[in-house]
C-alpha cells in the first residue's frame, strides 16, 4: 500500500515538472513515506530522518525534508516540534497536495507545512489521490507487475490496529475507474495486477452492493479479468470475515486469478480473536482454507500472526501453534504485539512482558519456518509457470519471477525474458526462494524438435 502511495506521489511530482533523483545524496527534496502499524516502523522512520538531517542537510542546507503517510497522519505537528529539520508533514488524505506545498516551500513563500486534516468526506480528494498513475517510464525498463488501489481506509477497528485512525473510514472507487486504470497499465505492457486495499473483501459493500449473489469485490475481479492482454490478477488483503463462497468459487472459474491468498489470521485462539475484534472464529477460518484448497489444491496461502496480544495465555498461544500446524501455511509473517496509541488494546489489562513476547515469537517462528521450508522443498523437481519480473533483487546477474502461487523463482536468464510467462524446472530450494533451471527447459525444447 505504501509503495503504491509513494509511486502516486512521485508521479504527481513528475507531472508537475520535477524529476526523480538518482539517490537521496543528490535530491533537492526527500520525502519519507511512513508506516505506523508497529512501533518498530516508526522508530526506523525517525532514525532515518535524523540521519538525513545529519548527513544530507549538513552539506546542502536547502534540501527539503518531509514525512508523509501514516506516522505523519498520527503524529502531525509533533514531528516538526521534535525534529526541527523537518519542513513538511503530509497526512494520508493530503497526498494530492504534495506538489503545491513543495512549490511554496521551495519558492520561500512558506517555511514549514503540516497538513494532516482528514478529508474522508471529499470524494474529489480521494479520486485525485487514487488516480495518479505510476511514474512515466522514461528510460526505465518495462514494468511487468503493478499495484492498483481499489479502496482506502478501514471500518473493522481491530483492537490492536492503528489503521482506522490513520487511514480513515472505508471508501471505494467505482469499477469503471479501476478498470480504466488497469487497461492503461496493460497497454503499457503490465501483465499482472494486484488489487490493493486494507480489506479488499469489503470493497464496494456500501457503494455498489451485491448483485445476483456476487459481492461487489467479485464483480470487480470479473471486470478486470475481461481485460485482454492481462495475464494474472492478485489481491491483498482479504479479511476472513468477508471471504464468501462467491470469492472461493471465483478461483475455480477465473483462470487469470492466481492460486494465492494472503489471509491474516492473527491468532488461533477464539478467546483472543474475540478480544481482537476480528469477527470470525478459528473453525470458520479453517473452513475457508479447506474450501480454497478444495477448489485449488495447490493454492499458496499466507498469513499474518500476532504474538503477545494483551491477556494471551499459554493456552491461547498453544492454540496459535496448533492452528499453524493444522493450516500448513505456505508463508506466514509473525509479529510481536506492539502497543499503538489510542487503540483499545493498548489499555487492556494483562499486557504481556516483552521477554515473554520474544520467547513466543521465537517459538512460533521456528514452527512456521519448518512448515514453510518443507512446503517449499516439495517444488523441487516440478515444472512451474513463472512471470519474469526482472533482475533478482539479491543477485542482479540473475532474473526472477513468481509462480502463480506467489513463490519467488530465481534463474539464469536474460533481459529479453522480462515480462514473459515461462515454464521452469525447479532444481533447488533455499529457505524462502526457489531456483529454476532454464538449461533443462532448453533441453526439453530440443527434445521436442
Ligand atoms: N502489533 C503487532 N502487529 C500488528 N499488526 C497490526 N497491528 C499490529 C500491532 N499493534 C500486524 C497484523 C497485520 C499486519 C499488517 O500487521 O498482523 O495483519
């Protein structure tokens, strides 16, 4: 979500005549987009800003430094008061004003700007923010995959989560707007689109509603599915509460919809799920996974889990461990509970001591990693379809792509493979990555001749 927002702001600035700098060392403006979902993310952004102030500002005093996004929204003016090098603080609902504020600061008309006003009532502002495209390609290599925002905000109010306060209430874009943006991306060569929202399964519930037993979200997937030239569709994140049979069934019927789902569970204990205000039970969650695997046996299922939620007992934690074993996730992010300001959980009794949180985190991570590694090993020897995205992030001499079930595969290839769907034989697996062997594919091609 933040990556997409950063792209949108970059595109806005480029449209207004700015150019993307090669690095922060030569930039005239450095904006840090921030996340406040856990304290660690906030501390990282604060440290990075202090570092920019010390390193970049010292040599070039006229550089403009700013915070945008969730931490900007929740801390506002406090950031300028604490860090006097900060010139601009721009909230999640004011991204569309970034270029105007920068112009004013750079022209010397204003010294510092902090705008974190909520604009949830203003449709115009939401649209403006959402509709900015990706930065123009210039000489950049062709983009193969893209994120498209379909909605903003969240109404779920999970008791641990700061997002409803930083992103505001749910509001969805219209289907034709989203389809038009996707069409434009596909016309530029994009092959895979990931539909983005805090809770995509709530998409258009209020604005569009269900039709013939189909939720607005499934109607949207169908509309995007009809775009010629688009090869793959993904979305993130759904909420178990809204994972209806219409969506499960869509995996069986829509070939572009990839066999992959990131379905945050948060806890395996019904008691904790209730305290978290998640709106589903353990059996309901497990039944969704079972249904998905019935429709698509090879579906890759990922999740998020929090350990150390206030009041989590040893027994609750055991329930989470047993859920992880039962669900056999293909990927899982394990988070240490982090107290967030103004959330109900922050003032709940029985906050868990940090040492116990660390202990449970380590134990759960070990369990998760064993399962994930075992599931990854099963790919060795199989042939899988990947969409080649570009050079590998870890080793730019190689290329990487993703399987339909969202596994990264690294292989020896060349730039001309970018954007291609290829069948690769998996020759080995490390902890998180698969390695494919195009030489074997080459041999197979010869065999066929
Ligand atoms: N503490 C720890 N993890 C959190 N998440 C959200 N809020 C918190 C918090 N206060 C995690 C959830 C969510 C993911 C994006 O971040 O697991 O799914």
